[in-house]
């Protein structure tokens, strides 16, 4: 698989990292070998994703009157908004960089929802979609998760 003009996007509900695949060629014992590595282009943190519900709800008196179901709905709404925000950021990155292909990783539980919110143009460039949270994987091991 040709990896020139490929970006790797790994995201979770707390952060997003964008890498550019770099190709290196080296001659060893008269044989040309090709190697690939990743260069970090951008990293975003989603601060609100790290906050607890009580840190977001500002009405102190009202907070104690919330039903469990209301809090659950509020948490679900925060997740929906965050996934939309992540999809928007991915769309903007892909539109700006215009890579030939994209490798994407987003956690298994929310991967389908993220895909729903991505633009058609972005989806057309995604050649590998790994339903896993790979944000914390060391950079030198990350590409292995997309190549089989």
C-alpha cells in the first residue's frame, strides 16, 4: 500500500492527534528499503470532555433537584455535542490538508456516531477506520495498527 500523502488521525473524547506519514528510503547491502514514520502535525485537547457533570452545571441550587434521568440525558447530550465537534475538527483538517487518504481511529463505542457526522468528502478519503482509542499509543508503534 502506498502511504505517500496519507494522514493519520487518532481521537478520543478527550483529544485528537493528526500525523503526516513520512517516507524514508535507505539502501542496505545494495537493496533499497522503504520505511515510514509519523510526524505530529497537530494535537487538540477537548477540555470539557475532562470535566465532571457538576463542574459544567452552574445552577448550584438546581443541581441537587435533578433527577438521575436528567443527569444521564445531560451527559448524553454533552457526548453528542463533543462527537459533533470532533467530526467538525476532522472535516476542517482534511479540507485544509487535502490528503489522498486518511487513516482514522476513534473509540469503538462512538465510532459509528462520529462517522455519521463526518462530511462526505472526509469519508471518501478514509481508507482505514479502526474502532479503537489509539491516542495513547506511542507514535513509533501507531502506524502498525493501520497496516495489515
